[in-house]
């Protein structure tokens, strides 16, 4: 269950960074490590491919140092999803971290 939560966080990180500039897998692995996530290529690449196939990212192949590197950029659909996620994160932060909202479940 915890892995599923973290995968959701990772997807939001990916969309956030792809909204700033095109990203590629190894750079995202390094960025996520800075935030304490231990993500392998076997995790990041399926996430990137899934976000692309779902229409949240677009892909451009570029030759870098003689090798093809896949760069991903956010799409309009991805940007809308990121904006919605930001609103939900803000609400969740207010309730869980700052202690606002209902104090008990009914």
C-alpha cells in the first residue's frame, strides 16, 4: 500500500518537473533521490511510458552523446491534471499537516 502512495507522489513530481522543462528518466531518478525516493530504472521508465500513453506527457527522441535519449514534456492534459493535483495537495496539507478540517471520521 505504501508503495502505491509513493508512486502517486512520484507521478506528481514527474508532472511538476516536466511542466518546467523536458525531462528524461535518469535525470528524474536523480531528482527523486534528492527527495528521498529510491527509484530504479525499472520503476521510472514504466511510469514515464504510462504517463505518455495516458496523454499526460509527450515524448521527443534526441541524440545525446551518440545515444537516443527520450525527453518528456507535459501536455495540456498533464498540465490540467497537475493543477488539479496541486489543489488537492493544498487541501490535504491544510487538513493533515496544519491540523485544519474534521478532527474525527464519522
